[in-house]
């Protein structure tokens, strides 16, 4: 808010306050009570000179020629003359109303009393009414000015500030496409153009960053793919050599080479898949197929023959054969690595209460003790492994990629502990 507006606002209210105080003083001066000393003395002389004729009256009414109303009473407190009914007609009543009481004397003897009406109470009431009206008028005027000033502040400061705040929140939320409305008619107008230039620069910087990140990921994907070829060659040569040698030590060496080649191949595969997934290049093409064919996928993945029970219900489901094979192989391979127990596979149908679709649920369970409950929700996240994975090779991408692939097939993947170990549930959509 500019300083001159605030100074003008303060000066106006100071001037308004001074004006109200001056009006109050004026009202008090106008309503001060006059003494009427001369007039009262003149009336007393008249009453004393004509007392004999006046005293014989009984509450006679007479219009006052003086600037005040009055009552004349004798020593017995009996009114003999009055000019207005509102004037007190006894000494006690006059005292209560703060009226003026003067003695009527003849030859130094008090023969009666003059009661002059004091209109102080009426003056006070009138003065109070004027004060109330003045205060109410001043309050209404200040309220109206304050409302106008508030509207002015809201238009020139508050509303533009809210727009800038909303704009900054959109920028923080990632919306760099919506420009800021240009308006130089308010206090922040000079910053409007600068804020929008900042948005343009941030947008350009984001594009440059995304391009650089994508370029790095593409490079990693290309290198991962290129490395897989010589690793496969090393693995093949090791297998050929193992058939031609008879020395036990040489066979063990070749077997070790073969295992290390497998390890490198798995790591490169995980890195390659993760990079492709972030580049949105992992292609998933789900099709209608029989669930019975999944049994063959299980048999192919179970090269250690640890699956003791596999029950797959017959149904038509939606999946990509290549990707589902990858998911099942990954789950069984994890069971080999972390549990190394027998595996049981069962299935059942389930209806989703949210979308009312039906699914085939395949539960793959081992007896390896499971993972801590606080880690259940994190084992499917990228680069996250359970605490039971210590000392075992792995990158923490297997379940993450498997869950991603299942979601791409309109299904899902969930993990939980069972009474004896760990269970991975694969969800396939029924058709």
C-alpha cells in the first residue's frame, strides 16, 4: 500500500474527529442554562406590589409574558397563580426538579414564593439526542469511508496479491503453460510481466531438463542392450567349454563364470527394463486368452521344481503372454532367492466393489517367513527391498516392474504375509 493513501486516510479521520468535537462543544454552548436574573427580579417586584389581589386567587392560570414559566404559591404551599401545568406547584416538587425558588417579601415578611421552572432536563435530553445523532452520523460516515477504502485496498492490493499467490501455486504445482494475466493498474502491476517471464524461463528450463534426462535414459538403455550381447556370448562359450573339459577345477571355474554371467545378465535386464519403463517404451499388448495356459508358464519358470501345488481355475482372462510370463518368472525367482522353500499356487474369482469388474486372483505363496509388516507396502516400490534380502543379489526392481506390467494389463499385483511365509497375488481381469 502506498504511503500517501495511508496518510490521507489518517488525516481524514483526524479531521472528522475534530469536526465532531467542535459540534459537541457548540451543542453544549447552545444548551447552557440562562439565569434570567433581571426578569425574575422584575417579576418579584410586580408580585410584591400586587400581592393583595394575587393572593386571593386559587390556582389561577395566566399566560407568561416572561421567557420562562412559573408558579406562585402562598405560605400554605397553595398555588395561587401558574402559567404552565408542567411547573412544580410545591416547594418539595420544585426542589426535586431543580427549579428556582424565590421568596415574595412584604415589609421584610415572607408572604409567598415564586417557583421558576428550570428546563435543564429537557435541554439535557435534547442535547443527548443531538449528540447521539451526531455520533451515529459520524460512525456511519466512517463506516462508509472504511468500506470504500477496503474495496479500494481489495481491488488494488488484496485481489492482485491473491492472483500472484494462485499463479505461484500453479507454478509450484507444475503448471507452466497458463500465462499470468497482465494488469498494470494495481500496486503489483510492475511485477506482473516479470512473473510471466519467470514462468516462460521455468518452462524452457523444464523442457531442457526433460530432454537431458531422456537423453541419459536412452543412453543407459542402449548401453544395457549392447552389454547383453557379449554377456550372452560369454555364457554360451562357458557352456561349450564345460562340455569339453574333464578337469574338476576347470569345470568349477566355468560354472562360476556361467553364474556370474547370469548375475550380470539379470542386473542388466532389470536396468534395461526400468529405463524403458521410465521412457514409456515397455510395450504391453493384453489379449483374450485361457487361464489354463498359465500353468505352462508356471512349469517353465519353476526350473527348480519347488512348486508342489498349482490350481488355476479355467476362465477367459485378459493378459499379454510375454509380460505375464515375465511376471510369473520374476515372482518364482524371488521365492527361490529369498525363501528357498516349497511353493503353492492357488486361484479364486473376486469382484471389485468399486468398478464391479470380476477378476481371477492367482496366489503364489512360499513358506520363507515373509517380510516385516511395515515393509509390505514398500516392496513393490522402485529400488526397495525387504530386510530379509541382506546378503542376496538384487536391485529392487523385480516386483516394481511386475506390478507395473500387471496394471498395464488392467489387472494388478499385491503382496502380503501368510501364516508361513510370503504371498504375491496376481490379478487378471475376467472377460
